[in-house]
């Protein structure tokens, strides 16, 4: 089965929740996260 690659646009409350859900899904790979804040602020 092919892995589905997705990107998340916005890493606010909903984006973080979706990211956590996708981490547990073996058929989906998060390849990009887009947000207006820098990576240090988001971590």
C-alpha cells in the first residue's frame, strides 16, 4: 500500500491535534508544516 504524504497548513490548536493523530497512522506521512511562526516558537 502506498503511503499518503500530507502537509499541514497552520500549526495552531487544530494543526497540532491533527499532527498528533497522524503520527499514529502508519499509512500517512507528514512531510511539511507551514505556519507564520518560526520552528523554535512552535516547538
